[in-house]
């Protein structure tokens, strides 16, 4: 598993390229679970300011 800081454009791009599996928002923080065609399973965490964290999940 690997975690990376991500600017708003990266979060948006990865979300658009991926199949959305689930989404949940709590206190302005949104978590997306996705399946990217080349990167595999990803968890995208988006803060209210648009920045976030990308978590690559091992298969």
C-alpha cells in the first residue's frame, strides 16, 4: 500500500479515469473507492479545499 499527497487536479483526474465503486462524505471530507484501469484499486480522499490523498491498494 502506498499513500501520496495529491493536488485537486490529480484527485479529479483519477476520479474521472476510474470506475467509481463507492463514495462517502463526512464533515466535508469525501472518500471515493475506485478501480483505475492501470493503477488498480485506489482510495481517493478529498478535503474541503480540494487537496487530498491517493491510496494505492495492493490487489
